[in-house]
C-alpha cells in the first residue's frame, strides 16, 4: 500500500484514503461497515446533490439536527467539497436556543434524522429553510460534475461555544484549521491504519468530532460510531469490537465504573482512554488506572481545534491530574502569572481566528485567550486549576474552585460538587460549595467540613453549603456557577 499524500482541503482526506486503502473499513454503525471507497463515493454523491439538487454554493450554511450518524460525517465532507459550511445543532438545547443559533448563522437547509423530524419541521418553517432527511443526501444526481472550488481558508464548520461567561458564539473552523487539528491529534495519539476508534460522544461537539473521529479518518483507521453513549453498549463494544482507543468525559467515565459489569469487563484491546476535560476527578482516573488503562487527558476549547495540550500514555500515571504538554505545533503561554498561576493562551494552526460572521477570536498577535487558569511545572507540563472568572479572592488570597472540588470528590458520599464565590463584607468573597450526594448516601455539612479541613488550608474552607439533586449545567455539561449563586442569594 502506498502512503496517502497530505490533504490540501478537507475532501482530500477521504479521496486519498479511498485511493490508498479502498477496501479498509472507515466507519461501522449499528454493526454495518462502510469502506473508505464507499464513504468517499457517498460523499461525492452528496456533494452533487447539494450543488445541483439543493443549490448550495460556496459559503452557504447547512444545519444538522440529529444523533450521531454516518450521514453527519458525509455531510461535513460533502459540504467542504463545494466550499460550504456545516452547522451541527446541539440536540440537548431548547428550541429557543436553536432559534438563536439559526438567526445568527442563517443556514439555507436543515438535514435531520427521524428522531428529530418534528422539531426540524418546526425549525424549517420558522426560519424559512428547506428541511431534508439524511436519506435525501445520497440520492443519485447522475454523472453531474462537482466544481473544484474548495480552498484551505474557506470556513467548513461552525460550532457554538458553551456561553458560560456570555452569549454563545459560533467559532469558524476552516478547512485548513480542521486539517491541522486532525494531523496534530493523530500524531499525538499515535493513530494508524491498524487502529479501531470507538466514538460515543456527540459529534455536535468538537470533542466528539475532532479529538478522535476525524483524526482517525485522516489516518485511515476504523471508527465505530455509536448513536449516543450508553454504558451497556459501550462495554459490549469494548468486549466484542475490540477498539484500541476511545474518548470519554468525566460523566461517561463515572457511568462506566458504576456499571455492574465494570469489574469484569474485558478491556484488554484498549491501549489508552483519552479524556476530554480540563480537570479530571482523581477517583475516576484511579478507577481506570486500577484496570490497567492509562487515562490521557487532552485540553482545549471549542476555538482551539480542540487539541492543544495532551498527556500521553507513558506519563498518565506519573502526571495524573495534569493535562500534559503542548501538542506539536501548538504554542502555549501563561499570562498574568500570580503565585505560579496564569491564564492559558494558545496559538496554533488549529486555532480559529474568527467567530461568525466576522468577530476576531484572537488578539493581534494571534493568541487565543482561553480564560482558563493553569500552573506550569518544571518539566513543562501544565495543570488546569480553574476558570479566571471562577477564581475566588478571599481576604486577598486566590482560591481555585478546582482544588476544593478535587478534595471533596475523594469523599465516598459525593457524586458531584462545585465550588463558587459569594460576596462577603469582611473578606470580599467567601467559598460556597454545592454538593450532589451519591444516591442513598447520608453525609452532613459538618462531616464534609471536617473532611476538607484535614486536606485544605483554613482560608479555602467553605462558608456556605448547598445540597442539590443535580448541578445546573449548560448544554455542553459545564456548571453554571452563577445559577448556584442565585439559589443561595436570590436577590443577586
């Protein structure tokens, strides 16, 4: 087999792999495999349909609403072939939130799956879009030619940020930035044609799409695509399909270790579990390490590709809690360092330069300001300690919520927790903590306070406690600390 040439635009990824390795499996979905040759052919037919049947042109946006499906991947590559842009809608959002995103980006078409047919019809009516099922994408358009109009600097993907600190914005990923992220992520994870990647996280996030799924296709590996994460199905996949890599987040890691099959599950095919999260709770990491599985943290943001800083398998145990070192070609620096902690700035070819339609995402020197706070060890590795806007300043001391949360997570009765600041006349701010207890567990405020007092400095200890059934979160799973403040102090 000959090595595939480096792709210039996104569509080249599948074309090159189809030429170099046509019969190799590209995708597996619901037990059915699709080869690289077949996937490339379907993407070409979809591009013909989009151009000739639907009238999609360079720069046009097409929205997707549905669960994980090979059609979403085909749509991305087909749109990129004609210089158009994919807007994946987060299925966890409310209709009003979809409305806001559609008003912002004005897509001409909406493609959906069967589960979201009714919601898609309503959206298409409200926003004067044409609605289509994904089956319509690959209807034969004959031998009509597809114009070769794609360029590296053309937008290819719009992904909205979480909006934890303001209104969500659509980050513009170009064909070049997506390709750079694929190359970087594949290199760091050592993905080759021999790998089998299990994708279980939603493709409407850059995490589910860009950390492993697209890099695997870039490398010619096989992707096992799940409609969504289900613990039982995940363990079945590990045992039956023998993937070599998978991507998880803290919530899915916890669901796996809480499953009754976890202690005896056959995980031997996995050489590593990558985890997309700034901060990974130590008990979750330890549970995977105890099964002989290195947990490799990858740090980034919607705007950074997101593959920016990564902890490789060989350092997973020795540097547990760290997110590792900058990936090849990624520059990282800390700004405004105080007490060894500063804001993470990233500059790299996979970092977006603009938000839709034309708002700068980086400063004049090309640095993206993440808003995350980190420390840098002597060996060059980074550890995320929290968000700059989440920093608690009490009596002149900087307190990072992640430090309190990590300590509290060690308590057996704690399922989730979040530390946040409350205004205080004497100290300026004091620490408050919201706690979700494990089902059936009984623990008091006094017990938890004593638990933390043995592990943290006195000035870091919570002044207020809030016991809740669930933490308020954004659609991307990030804790809404402002809502917790309002629950304690409704007038704020």
